[in-house]
C-alpha cells in the first residue's frame, strides 16, 4: 500500500516557532499560498487529524475527496508550553529540565513524549488494518505525528527528530504490512 504523509500547512504559531499542539489554529495566509503549488499524489482514502490546520490543508490538497477524521492523530498536548516559543520559555525551570532531558520528560501539565508516540503509532496500526484492502492512503497530520510513525516503522531506522519535515511537506512511502519504505520526500 502506498501511504502519503503530509504535514499541515503553515499557521501563525508555526511562523513564530510556538509550541502549537492542542490549540486549534487555522492556516495563515502564507500557509494557504504555500499549499497552492503543491503536487500531491492522489490516494483512495484521505485520513486527517481533526485540527483546523489539518482539515484546511486536506480540503485544499484534495478538494473533491471526503475526509476521514482520526482524533488520535492530533498533535501532542504541550501543556504549560502551549502557545509559547523557546524565547518566552528560556530561563524557566520546567523548560530547562525538559531541554536537559533531551525532550524525554513529560510536558508540564501536558502529554509525555512516550505516551504521544504510542498514541500515534496505535492509531496508525488501527488505520492500516482497517484499510488493508486499499491501494493508497493520504494522511494529513502533524509533524510530531509523522515523526512518531516513521520512527517506529520506517526502514532504515532513524530517530524521531531525524524525521522532521517542514509544513506542507512529507513523505511518500510503501507499506508492506510491517515496514514503511520511503519512496520520496514531498
């Protein structure tokens, strides 16, 4: 099965380098313009995080296709860091502890990175099982969600942060039932 992973287009929070997880932020003008020139392979089934930035991206890239919403594909809950950028957080004790941990500690009053990754990969497992007869899927989701899935399933294996992709970008992969093989970057 071919699976196309697409990170949602730019939002105002993305432009300001803010932690935007649970905030339901729409695309900004730059994000809309960015998506207008993308050529994305068509897919049988379109699955999307329910957040506005993802549904708006999906509607722009696949205007004639119905969208299947999957709540477990939402971005990480950044807790007390939500809506802030590193400049605003620098000097704070909780932020420094989180940085010193290499990003492994739970976000204060938010989700732990491990729980987030497990949520995303469990949703992916369910999805590929549900659509096992499909030839192709498009997933319009969040950067962290893509990184979680590829860290677990892509070959050759790479670490979570190695799978970062810019807004409106992603990967075209081949899923063989247990591994994702990267065919190209979008």
